[in-house]
């Protein structure tokens, strides 16, 4: 019997989830789907309704009034209060529903960045860390959209190394105000925000603190709108603080705890990037299918050609698998939140710690989701051909807009290292993950080619998923034993290991979804068949990615007998997966083309 989820982040690697405990997108309620539809309809009408040419040409500085007009319309529908509790005027959505909201923001192009910042990193610091007085003062205006908000962490000299920030706040002689001086850059919504969450060091502290800063406090000046590669209609400016007086009571959270706060807020942003990526991939499929079925070459639509079907099949498989992982973890965050509340945690602590619990999975999803949506945009241009390169169709805009997702909320390189670093911390420092128990079972699992579902539906696929997990543990253990504390400096190896970890999690999520659907009465067999094939296609490519990453890692640290033995394990555990990828991609593409969209 598969074990029940213990709501521990990273435990997917060591334990087999019970399908009954795994949330799948097919389980969203009618109310949740209505929220999803309302966001989608708004974006189609108010953003895309402006026309692709208009949206593509929009500039945050030149078209500020138009951007703010759309922002106010979104605010009137309550969109700015997604993450804010109802008592403060918000919608009070659970986390998984907020991910569904974020998925559909993707149809808003650059505007998705504007509203996404307001509902995520802009409002969450006060929502999660604010005192009751701070919430009452700021959240109603943020939820209504009357007060735009932004998040000020990055500086010219501190990006990934956020704790090296130079901004300083000094308590005045009267002890009533902090005097803030410093410079922040890449501040989304900074051009119109009225409320800023600003990270700075107090006096000679080594660690950051956080403050709620109002534009009306004075001592704040803004740089010009940045001229960016993409997301051009969103506001991005530098913010300068020159003797800005901040009331002492506007310290947010505890002194010196700002860095931890920033990381936890970014965990939320990371999984939301993946959710937005899912929305972008679905939209990309819809637009490419629309074009491919109308574009005639050699007397037939290009959607009939195998090369086009291959691209559509790969995009669909990525969408299905990543979507499965996003909502699996979104539901786990909600369950952890409820568990913590029942155990006596405060509302703030429950929100903070439920999000922190899944830092590993959030980092994985951010990396894989952002890379998949960028690939989708690239392939969309290829399917459109010359028209894709032209500004007329808007496809090149999608390419430019998507590219930032691999950079913000921590670069993908940082997130790969974060996922592995967090695993090490939980396994060997805090001991939250029982790595010793896993170490005892891995040899037997290798000998038996362990499969938690020894027979029946998808038994071969789950064998491969568990082999991915066990191979990660074996190579990670060998690298750690050989390099010890130097492993952290071998970033190439760390990123290889992170890729194996990611493939195990995303592939498992896809097959748990399919298995649960297969066990559910009334599941449409034709739809289940397509979803199964999409999961199989994802695993086929995931095994290739893992083989390459495993061999790269082994070649980078091992030698002699150890190298031979580890590479032999790779060949055994990640042996050939006998499916016909061409036929499966064609079948998946034919199904999606017949539906004219990703309608799974």
C-alpha cells in the first residue's frame, strides 16, 4: 500500500504518494473554474481586445494612462485582492485557486506582470508578515487597487546575492522614524506604486530587514521607465531613497529577518511563474493550431505535416506534466496551511510556513515551467515561419515576454542550486527527510528494479519514476562522499543533480494524475488515453534529460571503478523506454488539433 502524504516538502523523493491524496486539475470545483473563466474573459476583452498591434507597441511610459485604465477595470472586478483576506476587502482565495488565477493572467501579455506583481510579491509581504494594524491600514487599499504596490529587493550590486544590499535605515534620535537611504532597481510597478515593501539593513546589521514605505513619506524619486526586451507595457523603474522617513511602526516582521521573508515570498512567486507558464503554453498551442490549420503549403495545411505535429505534441506533453506538478503542490500548500492552523499556528505563521515547506518543489517548477514556456514561444515562431518573426502576429512579442521568466524570482541557475541545497539541508541538517531510511532501501530497489505499483496500470512508468529518484540519491551520495563540502562549489554538478531531481518530480506528478483518473469512475476513456500518452511522452524526454545529466555529473567527479559502476547503473536504471514517440506525438497532436486548443 502506498503511504499517505505527510505534508513534508521534498518527501516525494523518499516516499511514494498515495494517489487518493494527490490533487489533480480535474478536481477543481465549479466555483474555481468560474474564477478562472472570469480572468480569461477579462484578458481577452480588455487586453487582447485592444488588438495585437496595439498591445505589442505599448510602452509603460508612453501608454501609462492606458495601462492604468486596464488596471482599474481589473481592480473593479476584485482581481487585486486575490491573496488578501476577505476581512480586508480581498477575495481570500486559497493558494491553489490563486495559481489557477495566475495561469489565466498569461492571456494578458505584459499586463499579466502588472497585475501579477500586485497580487503576489506586492501584497504578500503585508498579507503574510504584517501586524493587524498594518493589515488594516494597507490591505484594503491594495485589494481595491486604489494603492498600487511593489517589491523593492534588488540593487545594482545585489541581485542573486540579495543579502549584500547596501540600502541602510537608521533610527532617528527621537526613536520615532527610520531614515532610509539607498537605491533599488528592476522594480515592477514602481512607476505608479503608492506602497513599497523595501528591504534594507538597519544601522550595522548584517542581515536585511523589511519596511512598508509609502510614496507620500517623501524622499523617494523614480528613474525613467526601463527600455526592456519584453513585458514592455509593465512599469519597471529604479527607485531612489534619500533620507526617506519611515515611521518606526512600519518595520515589517522582525528586525534582521527580511532575507528569510524575501526568500519565502519568492517561493510563492516561483510556482506562480510555472502557473503562468502553463497558461502561456496553452495559449501558444491555441494560436499555433489556429495558424497551422489555415496555412496551406504543398496543397494541405501545415498542421498535417509530421514536423509540425512533433512540435505540438512536445508542447502539449510539457503543458500536461507541468500543470500536474503545479496544482499538486498548490493543493499541498493549502493542506499544510490547514494542518498548521489546526495545530495552533497563527494565521500569519500558517501562511508563511506552508509556503516555506515546499521550497524544493517551487524551485523545480519555476525552472521547468519557465524553460518550457520559452521553448513554446520559440516553437510558435517556427510554426508561424516568417510571419512569426513579424510583429504583425504578436508571436514574437510572446517570445520576448516569456524570456524574463528564466531570470526573475531567482535565475534558473540559482533555482537549480536552491532545490538541491534545500534538499541537503532537510536531509542532513534539520533531518526533516529520513535520508538514512532511503539509503537502506536503495540497494534493494536497484536489485529488484523497484516498482511501488508492481502490476497493473502504468507499472513500467512508475518503475522508471522510482529509478529516477533512486539514481538521484545514488549519484548525490557518491558526489557528496567524494567532494564533501567542496560539492557546493561544483555548480555544474549541482545543476546536473537538480535536473535529475526535477525530472523525477514532474514525471511522477504526471503519472499520479493519470493513475488517479484511471481509478476514477466515469473518466472518459478517449481523454484518459491522450493524457496517458502525454505523460509517456514527457517521461520519454525526461529520461533523456536525466541520462545526460547523470553522465555529465559522473564524468565530472568520478574516476576508475567508481565511474564504471555508476555509469553501469545509469544504463540499467534508465534503460530504453519502449514507446514510439513519433506515433504518440502525432496522436496527441491530432487530438489537440481536432479540439483547436489544449482542452484537457
